[in-house]
């Protein structure tokens, strides 16, 4: 799964950055690679999906958030917010992230 999303690091009300994201195998583990704009050669970083969770909110149908887990606890301060063009696209991302190893946090 890959596509262009808008990423918000400091909460959904802050100004976002256009990024290309891709679920892929990196160093033998499933990750979400995050790249500047359309440039796959310019990686900003990645999230190791087995150490992360994904959540979405009914009141924001185009948004999902990814955060880190530690010792079975959700670290909500670590959440990064991603906005899709449609709620259907958001649902596909959430499903793909869970299939790739991300934990699903209670959806609001």
C-alpha cells in the first residue's frame, strides 16, 4: 500500500506536510516508510509497525493516527496524524497497517 497523505506531527489542528507513505518490508520487518512529497529517494523516516498502533476517529472520517507501544501500553503522546482524501482511503490504510503488524487501538 502506498500513496500521498497529509501528515501532522503536533496534532490534527496544526499545519500538515504532504508526504508519500509506503507499507514495505525494511531490514526484514514491516514498516511504514515516510518520504518527502513525491520523492521516494528522500525518506524522512519510518515506523516499525510491530511496535506501533493505529487508531481512527468517527468525528474525523479522513484521519488516522499512528503511535508507539511500549510494554503493552499505548504512548498517545507519540501519535502522528495522517489525513486521506476520502474516508474509504482511510479505511484501506487502517486495514493494511493492521495486516502488516500494527496493533489496532480502540476506534473512537
